[in-house]
């Protein structure tokens, strides 16, 4: 099974703790014994800090995006280092490079690609381009909610939803100032377009992420349980 995993920078590199990278590397090593893996790392706090400084000195948004991309690639390189010989040695810079790297039989780890695309969008495009069987969005929240749960106490978590419902939720959440969505609008639209089965889940525990993927690979019915966030189906 080919799995694309989007790991948020706020999960992997929120405090640049080496133990976080090692823990994720160990979980990915286990997964790679059964599945082919492409991992896309986010930028996290460091990317936002660099972008804020860039804006303050006059950089335009495209320049800021390029800076953020470089930070995501640094996080990718750290994870590659933790994986050692089990990882392809360099983060691919394009989708075609990622496809070629996968033929090595190693875990492929990369960051952003071009301005205007979050790493979630990169993951969704990769999943479509490579014909992935499953995409995991490992983020700092435990799934998709009907509204922003940080501001709306009546927000309800979805256990399962269609890609079209995801797009509608994401668009309504993003339109509210200051709101945050676990999936950005472009990624949601790509998921809707390619109908890739996607799970949005809390990525703080890499073992939980690994367990969900392993169960997906052996169960005839979709797995449910405490670790599973929101399942998005075509």
C-alpha cells in the first residue's frame, strides 16, 4: 500500500526536540516494512517566525512562501537524518522528483514545493499524482469539526464525512477571521477531485499514526477506534 503522510510542523518540530524526530523515524521504519511511504513535513512555528520577519522587512507574499518552503525542507532533512539509510537522502523539490525517489524503495521525505501551496496541499497532489491508496493528515487537532472548536463550544467532531462536506466545512471555517481549519481549502479541493481516502487525525503520537495505517492495510472494513480522527471518503 502506498501511503502519503502529511506531518504538521507544529507536531514534528514545534520545539525542535530531537526526540520527536527520532520517535517519528522509528514509527516510519516500522511502517516501511509493510508499506511504501512518502512523508511531507510542515514548517511549524519556525516557518511562521521567519515569514513574520520577512513581512516586516518588506518581503512580498511569494518571497515569504519561498522562505517557508525552505524551513519545511529543513524539517524534512532532519527527519531524513533520523531515518538514516531507510530514507532517500535528499528531499525532492518537485512531484516528479518525488515519484522518481520512490523507486529507490526507501522512505521519501520532502517539504513544500511551490508558493501558494501548503504542505497539506502538496500531500494531496502527491497522493493523486502517485495513485496513493491512503493519505494521512497528522495535525495538532483530533479531526474535522463542524466549526472551529477553539472558539465554538458547540462544534461537533465528524467521525466520517464526504470530501464535498469537507470542502464546505473548510470554506466556511476559513472565511471567519482568526479561525483555523485542520485542512486548507486547496488540499480539500484536491481530495474531493481525486477521491483519495484520507484520515485527519491527531499526530502527536507517531505510534498511533502508525497503528491506524497498519490496521488500514489489513482490515477489510475501515478501522475505527480511539486513535482515528475523521475519515474522508469520496
